C-alpha cells in the first residue's frame, strides 16, 4: 500500500516549498493484456498494474514491493546527475523506457544528457513475467500486445525482434452467452456466427451504414454510442464484455471519445461508421504517408497477439539495456520545485537524499502520483489528475490437467484452441475474462496441462481487494466449471495470484478534457517544462504506450530545444 510521509529535501531555491507527497512505489505505466481482435470487435482483456511478482507461495501481493533488478540494468556513472540535465523521465515502465530509448537513438544532437528514475528496484513498470523450476511461465501484469509497427519497432530498436512469439491468427475468441461459449465474428463468418440474432445483425449493419439516430452534441458514453449506432445486441453481447476486458470498466461511464477514439472519429468524420471507414481509406490513398521501416519484420497475417519466447519482460529489459547508464532504480521522487528556468527534483535514494536539476521533466507515473507531485504548482492540475479512477483487479493464473477440459472445448488433436473468452455481466459470471495462456505461446506450462489467466474485479466489483486468495481462486474455478472445465475435474494448481488495488485508469466521460486541462494548468502556472505522459494519457494497451513513447521523445526534444 502507498504510504504518506513528509519528504526530506535538499535546498533548491529560496522559495522552495515543502509538501506532503505520496511515497511513490509504483509506475503504473501503460501496459495491457489483450484478448482477441479489434477487427472482430473483441480486443479483450487488458490489465494495468504494478508491484512485486508473486511467486509460487501464493502469498498475497498488493502492489507494495518490487522484484529483482533486471540483469545488466544498474546505475552506472555514464550520466552525472549532479550536472544540469536536459530532461528527467520519471518512471521506467514501457512508456518511459520507449521514450528514453528513442531519445538516445533518434535525438542525440538535441538531447545532451537525461536520466530515467524509477522508485522500484527494477525496470519494466507493470510488465511482470514470472517463471519457476516446474516448467511454468506466466504474466501477472499485461499478458500480450497487438504486434503493430510501434511494438515491432521497439523490438527491433531493443535488439529482440528475433525473440518475438506470435499467436495463431486463426485461433477463435469466445464470449459466454446463454450457457455456452460462442465464437466472435471474424472475416467471412460475420453473418453466420450465432452470438447474435438475425435481427441484431441487421440492426448493426443498418446502423453502421448510417440508418440510426443522429450524433448528439454532448460527449457520449460507450453504452449510448454503441446502442445508438449498432443496437442493443452488439452492446450487451460484444461491447459490454469487451469494456470489462479492456478497462475492467463500466460502459455506462466510459467515454467513447476517450476510450475508443478511432471508432468515435469514424462517425464524427464520416457521418456513420461505414462512412468513416470509406473516408479513412480515401485519405490513406491520397496521403499514403512515409514508407514502412524496412527493418521491421513482416506484418502478421491476420489479427493476432504477441509476446516473447521468455515472456513480456524481454522487451523492457532489452530497452533498459540500451540506456542503462541513464537509469536510476530505487529512486523515489518526493517533490518537484521550480528554480528559475530549471526544475529541482528531490529524491530518496539508497544513498540518501539527492537533488537533480533539469530543464524539463517527462512524467510517466500514474495520474494520482503525478497529482501529488504537481499540487504545489497547480491545484487545478492536481485535482483533475487525482480524480481519475483506478479500480482494483486481480490476475489469477491456474493450471489444470488437459483431461479437466470439457470435450467440446478440444480441437481435433485434443488440445484447447483459442485466444480466450470474455464474460458479459448479465450471464452470471463474476470473472471478467480468461486468457488461454498455454494455447497462445509456447513454453508456458508442463506437458499435459493447460495454463489459464483469469481477471476478476474492476469498476463493478471493487470488493475483490478485500477477498482472500482462497476466495478469489474458488470464484475463478467456480466460473470456469460453468464454461470450460468439467464439473468432476480436480482442483486447479494455483500458479500465481496478484491483486492490484489501483489497476486500470478509467477513461470516463470528461477524461480527455481533464488531462488536457491539467497540462494547460501547468503551462498557465509557468511549469510548461513539465509534461504529462503514461497510460492515462495515451491509452492502456502496450502498443499505445510504445507509440506514445516515440512521440513523447519528439515532444521532449522540442521542449529541450526551446529551453536552450
């Protein structure tokens, strides 16, 4: 749990303020686990969380401590933090590491020196890959990513593209509806799948073409947008469980503009979803953009998800190795103070209090952490950021013998085939969704077993943080026996369990205005050299955070240039 204590600081400026700040223990920095395909309107279960990896003893971890530092990622003397720096990146999660790697690789002439500081004693933020001597390898934070070009570029830049592992794009995704798991639409089966009725499909098709109520002037929730455009069946059978999986959120509160901006923009620009697609295709034809980076591996054939042969931590560890001389772990930021044109950052470190002076600050910490750091500068910015909701989520990894699977869930070879499944709230299932970890990627489980990663909790089940491990595991097992596991199967093996008290930032109605307003308030206060970043700014998917990291590096370089 986060504590609150009075920070100890070194003198920075005559008007320096001493404030009470949260003891920053986490970097909830843009990571997400994904189940499924956005093309099939099922991008699935994403999880944002931070804290120490949970080992096989299954003792509860509530994001309080950290796992060992990644090999080779140490605080070397290559950057002297006693000098005035061009920028300090606060947070060594995926967003921060991508930004740092891009600064070093693409902005050498503009950025002379920078630091990446991390409160925990390891890098990677909430990317938490765990393995043991029994043959299990599992994720306790994000589970996978969509292999878009930003992710592939990061893998190439970090030197680990040859270690990529991609799921089978033909593997099905499922939604539990009316007593059984039903595949979601993909490609040619879009009109034959049985998750929706013929009337529901017709309503969705006509709405997508533009036969639907007009777009209102006010900001819509996901529920209102989808039911207006595509009808009730699409909402309750596809989008509602999708929102639970992606954000662990409440679609009656989530903002369509903020949470699913690309789909929102289709109607806004084209008058309808199909109209927007056609307009976007025409724009891309007229303005094809720069050629694709020739270094990148070929794009996967079809919609799939990716990881690495030894788990997701491969990427942040490799990114950190590219900038290891600039990284300081176990550095807890206590305050930011303005000193003329510079910013003074006060840290608690293993060697005692330290002060760092920098021209700019790039924050990639959670909004509630940024809020307390920025309160001395602007209460408006702090209040906006602290209001962002982070509901609790538990990640539960269980192993069953293959014989425990229901026969109708097996393929012709007798194996579990698929990406995973999502569970609408109306179907009497408490668990949000389940990833078929051992079906997605190799080397995850001993032979003869299946490894399942379930998520439970979220905005509509906040009591999960108060339940015991045994209660959580029992609920997940109970749910799985209604859908996937035989009633007479043996109890599962508990491989990993982690509870995140502050999991995924909720992009509720007003979110975009709140974030933009917070940044504007900092500029108004004269703190225009402090930039907001991280998953609550760019989106919760890993790919979004890496894409943001490259853009953030450009913004940081421009700020530094303006400050010279």
